[in-house]
C-alpha cells in the first residue's frame, strides 16, 4: 500500500516539476526579451552627438535594425574605453585606449 502511494506521489511530483520548469523557462525567455527590448530603446541620449560624429568620421551607414545593434555595441565599447582610461589615470594601466573605426563591432 505504501509502495503504490509513493509511486503515485512520485508521478505527481514529476508532473509538478515539469510544469514548474516550463513556467521558469517561459519567464526567463520573457525577461530576456524585455531586457533586450528595453536596452535597445534606452540609448544614452547624451551620446547622440558622439554617435553621429563616429558614423560621419568613419563613413558608417546602417539599416534601422543594424543601427540599433551597432549603437548598443558602440556605447558599450565607449564605456569600456572611458573606464579603462580613468583607471589608467589612477595608475592601474600603463596605456590608454581610444575609439576607432572598429568601435561598433
């Protein structure tokens, strides 16, 4: 009797676990989509002039879809450069970095 109850219980737990993992996967996917959509739309407007200058100096042209991705990459690289150069000013690094034509890659 106990053995059949345990087997039944295990099946129920397995079903619950499957439902739980499915829900978690859906929630994670929604979070990733939300974060991606938010970050794509949330460019730092203070960088607009710099972005436009970068595109002009390096003769960059993008489709609308490419522009969103390339701008995001460029802003990320710009932040890395700024952080690195501040650390270089503090003596953490022996060299500085600057933006170049590959800053959007």
